[in-house]
């Protein structure tokens, strides 16, 4: 893991030169939500493999491309495909996208993911605004030498998922006739889904949804003092809630059914950020 700011600045300079302007808002799209990138106008598409010092996505359903363009009247950069601990990356490596955003001058980021419902009141197809998260893996992406250009050694995470942006997306949802949930996201390493016993424990701990991403990015954004909005597509009921197995095909199917609603919500939210 590189502990120098210039390591991330090199990536940022490459993206800035390709785009020709300063992005205002960054988005990271999760499983089954890559279609949201189609809403970006005047797109400049950059393969992750061409960005110096960047990471590579190994998940088949993730495009592995950075799209820079216009959305909701804002200059945005969008990662279609993200990086996960289960791909073999260390927690410290998973700081890379957010740190590159920060080096580009981005102040606001939206994270999306597909998650399993732990809360039995949820249904597949629901969209959950992340209010908070639980990470009991005992690891932080900011472990190691602190890079002071990003943030302080010790930092507060009590407003990690920015209240102002949560309020904004809820207001947009009301305007657009979209029903949102709001709850707590529980992070698991994957790539296997959770056991029914684990889901029972996760529910008792106060989580509403469970997934394998987002948390490392959120913690890095908090370290960088970045405003953050997290949205989970509830793609399935978690293990043991229904008497049926969990499949990745189910996740994709729900994503296809919900993507149009998600597009409207994101576009209108970005417009008002």
C-alpha cells in the first residue's frame, strides 16, 4: 500500500486530463445497478486498467469503467463497478477510489449497492437510505501510516452518512412518489452469502440490510471529510427469512426491475446537491 499523497494525485491528474474539467459529484455503482451510468450525458469513458495506480474490478457483472459527464446539471464522475475485500484486496487498498475523488477535488459522493434484507418488513425492490452501518470485522481501510492531506489520524464517524443528504434524498423521493426505507447496513466480507444463524445475529444487533461493500468507501470518505449519501437496493431477503436459497440471478433480476426508479431518484438528487 502506498502511503504518499502523490500516488493518488497521479490517478487524479490522469482523469482530470481526460475529462478536461473538475467533477463536482462522484458516484459508485454496485451490483445490478450499472445501468444507471446510461443516464450520464456527454460521457467520457475510461477503463480502470488505463488509470495509473488504480485497481481492477474482477466481478463479472461490474463494467470496470469510469464515466465522466453530465447528470442533473452537474459534472459527475461515476464508477460502474467497484472493488471488494473478497476480490483479494487489502482494506488499505480499498481507500483508492475515494482518495482519488478527494485528489480531484470532489466534495460529495453517492454510494449504491445491492443488499439483502434483514428487516422482515422490507421487500425486494425497496430502496434503503443508509443511516449508519455496522462493521465488526475489526479492520479499517485507514489503518497504517496516516496521509494528512486526506484527513487526521483520528476522525469522527457519527455523521458519516451526511444528514443533509439523507434529508435531501427523502424530499426528492416524496416529490417523485418513490417510497424509501431508512436503516442500518451490516458489512460482511463475502463472497459467500450469510448463514441463517448469522442473519439472526445481525438482526439482533440492529441491522436492516446486509452486504459486501460500501463500508470501506464510507469510512474513507469520513476520513476525507466528504459529504456522503449511501443507497441500498434491497435485492433479496437474507438467508433464513424465506425458505429458499439466495442466487445472484435474483439480485440481477431485482436490479433490472428497479433501475428506472433508481435512475429518477439519483438524477433528481444530484440536481439538488
